[in-house]
């Protein structure tokens, strides 16, 4: 039997033999592990860089698209608005077409009530026949209702809505007696408010209702002490009133709007929309203290 002798004259046991055999294998495994880690790290870095490149490309494309759209809308707006003050543009048909373009493309950013009323007056004093006037007025009214319908869909998706159907009495049409509608209590973002609507008059010719709105905000968590209480406003609402712009600002960056959805000699349909300020028109910006409060609430929640 052969016995392995080490350099010191001793015999090598099994573990010494195993160490001799595995020593080169350990170096190989180390080299493989290092190479694998390098490969994995390289692939991860490449994937990350690829994702970042895609995000940059997407951001650049979206930015260029928004810039192109903004430029197009600016040129379109300037062209349409300028044509309204062009003395050679006297055709009601042309003005109504431009009004349709303006309302369909800029209704979220502009208060179009003055233009609606201006065209309505021009139709009334024009030399057209009664049937022609009625056709133009119907077209203008349908345009205003379509704008309101689009805005209500957006506001209702982020807020609360309540509807009333009102019978127009002779005293209400004459403005000799007010009519109080059913009170409604709505909650939005944890804040509950009670709304009371009172009608003080109706004008069928103008398609307009005179409304008194009272908002009661009880003391509750999330409502500043100076914001609790009652607030009252009086205004006129018509088909030309757009809820994104024609609304009442409440505390905690919230809004409420009254919408006239239908009206004839027999009655009218009204809607109350209670919605967050983030859904309001682009021109309705929140106050700085409201922004700071929201940031503070978000930080506290996290």
C-alpha cells in the first residue's frame, strides 16, 4: 500500500487530498462567479439605461406634441377672436360657425358667456324672419348645452350631483314670489355641506333663472374654524353658464355650481354640482395657502 508523505515527513489524510483537488476548482468557481456577477450587473445597467432612454424619448415626444398643439390652438384662437372684431365679417352664419369652433375647443379655459350673449343679441336685432331667428337661437342654445354637458360629465366624475325639476308658476315668472327648493346635503373629500337653493325669478325669453344659493358648512375635522358657517350668493344662471367657470369657490379648494339643463314655459331642470377645485377651469387656480395645506396633509399622511 502506498502512503503519501508530506514535506514534513507526516502522512496526508483525506482532507488534505481533497484540498489539493479542490484548490484549482475553487479558483475556477470564483472566476465564474465574478464573471456572472459582472454579466448580470452589465445586463441590469443596460436595461436601466434602455428604460431611461425610452422615458426621455417619450417625454420629448409628449413635450413636442404639447408644444405643437399649444401653437396650433394659439393660432386658431387668435384667428377666431380676431374675426369677431372684423367689420367685414357681418354674416351671422359665419359668426355662429366661429362660435362653435371657439366653444368646442376652448370652453375649459375661456368664459364664453359674453360672446354667447353678444351673438344672441345680434340674432334678436337682425332682419331675419322669425323662423330663421328661431333656428339660429336653437343652434346657439344647443351649442351651449353641449358645452355644459361635457363639463358636467368631467365635474360629476370627481364630485357629487343633485337634480331638481321645477314647475314655473306665474308668480315666479313675474318675479313676485320666491320658491325654495329641497335642501340637499352632500359630502366630498370628507367634508359635508348643506346646500339651499331659492329661485326668485325666471325669464323665458332669455332662458334664465335668478338663483339664491346658501351653503352651510358645520364645524368638522378638516374644515378651518373660520370656514365653518353659512355663505350666500345671488346670481343668474342660463344655458350659457358653464359650471367649470361660473361656480362659487368654497373652503378647502372646493367649488359648487348650479347648472340649467332644460327650460320651457312649463318648467325647468336644475342640477347642483359639488366638485374639487382641481376639476375647475384652467383659469381657476387654487390659492397658495390651499396648495400648502394640501402638501402638509399629504406629508402627514405619509
